[in-house]
């Protein structure tokens, strides 16, 4: 049985270890950064991209996230806050 994932469920999920891609950003130089999310703070995401880590501000990006066989687009503002607090909501 498969459960349908909704965009609103993503902020409650653990994102570290997932494949992500920056698809829009206030700083256009960030668009295209992709890789595995390796860390997360209250305001930033750290993505391993081409054997380097890139730190992006959550409130400045829109991400494409691959999760459970689905690809979902999400505004980084929905991810603001500490991941452990977001998961509890």
C-alpha cells in the first residue's frame, strides 16, 4: 500500500540525506545547485554539490525535493526553523 505524499507534509519530514535541487532563488547564482542535503540549521540548508558543500538560506530558495519516489517543489520559507521543532508540528 502506498501513501500519497502532499507538499504540506514535507516540512514535517527529515530532509537530511535527500536529493534536492535549487530551482529558483533570489540570488540567481544559486539556481542549479543540486545534490544530497547533508545538514540543516534554523535558517540554512547545506547541500553536497560536486564534492563541495554549498550553504543556502532557506528563505531565499525554492527547492525540488525527491522523496519516496516523488519529486516535489517547495518554497524554502516553509522549512524555516530547526528541523527537530518542525518535525514535531
